């Protein structure tokens, strides 16, 4: 769910500052509860890790601000949902909290490694468990909100099926192996003839029954040589016209003649052909229902977060 990121160390990254820290700088205040700057910075670092990004890669300062504001908004929503859970009595059990802690602990090889990590993040085992308890309560409240979302109607299911034909129709596809010999741009006739002679000899060997994948690994000048010339499956209109025409004219196992395409010459072998598939609305119904139910839940949670934010005392204390 959008409002909460409960996986692995995202919980730890929502750390409150330790007593050893001389001063706590608040970046936001939710009904009098401060969200420390340290908490925002750790959340931002985790966001970068999740996206496999380095701060130095972000050249636009406005982009950094946007990402930090998104992290802060998420932290504010977490606090709002935790407080709402307390008011509504939607409280998690001790066993649910224990299980949430254990899920994170299992990501570490030993209990000692887990404890070392949470202490590095500024926690004791007790304060870490307290943080997890708050997060589990908030998640439980969010689930209650999601459960009250409007039911998906038959009309919504039908409309989604009609409006997204690409999700339920797959055209005829072919899967090939190819061997490519490149012709240098501006090559003279002698070079072109030599290149064609090479690919014609390879084609003859493949047509005579030599192992096509082995030939590709030995002779092909395309990156696919490392996979024995294997290409991704494609449909009509997804490959250069000469290659497409040759591929769809072959039977499985058949090897083509020489195909000229741009600055390359190639020969292909048809590995398989997959017929066009149309998934009926009835067959797709369960998948569509699940997708739309998820959408309804996300929308309900977002609306509740917006309602809480508008009705509660929320202050952002840093300029963005």
C-alpha cells in the first residue's frame, strides 16, 4: 500500500533520534508529535537505495527536493495513521508485532547481526520493537480503511476489459536464433562480396544440419552470440521488414537464406511459433477483479490520508 513501507530496514530508517544526540531538529509536526530531520534523512537514503541511485547522479536540485518531500509526506501519513489507530482502537496484538520484528530479523544471518544493525540505526531492541509496534498498528488501520472501500462492479470489470485490449490479446509471435555478419559502412564491393560469401557459407552449414547455436557462438557479430543467437520473441510490426518477412515464412526448425537488413547480413532459424491468443472477459474476470480491488484499496487509503491531513494539526517546518 502506498502510505506505508514496512519492508526490511524501512522500519529502522524511521528512527527517532537517540538520547545521545544533543539536539533534535524537527522537519514536521503532527498533532504535536515531531518528525526529526534525522528520520527524514535516513528515509531519503533508503529511497535512494531502493531506486539504486546515488545522490551525485541527481543533477537537478529540484529533483532532490521533490524526493525528500515525498519521503516526508510518507512519514507524515505514517504518523497520522498511527494516531488514528489509537483513537479508533484498531490495535495490533503482541504476536503480530513479534512476527513483524521476526520478518526483519530473518533477513540477517544471525540475531547478533540484526541487533548490531538496529543499534547502528540508533535503537535498542526495546525501542526498535516499540517503533515496529506503531507501524503495525498503522498498517492495521490502513487495512481497515481498505476493507471499507467500495466494491468493484460488473460494469467496472467490463470497462477495464474493453479499455485495455492489449492486456488480453497476444498476437502471433515467432522466436528465432540468428547469425549476423556486419558490413562496414562505405565498404567497397570486394569487402561486401567477402562478407556475403561468409554468411552464405554459414547458412549452407546450418541448412545442412550443423548446430545453429554453435555456429552463432562462433561466427555471429551480434551481442546475442553469447546465447547462441537466441532472440526475444516478436510479433508482426516489431522487427525490420526483411527479417519479419523471412521469419514468418519459415516453419519451426527451418533455416532461412541470407537476409540483408541495413548494414548487416544474417541468417535465421525459426525455433517456435506461438499462435495469437485472445483471453475472454470471463477468463480474465478474476485477474481484473483483483487489480481493481487493489486500486479501490489504494484510493481509499489515499483519500483517508488526505482527510486526516486536512482535519489534523500538521505543520511542515522546513521549506521545500
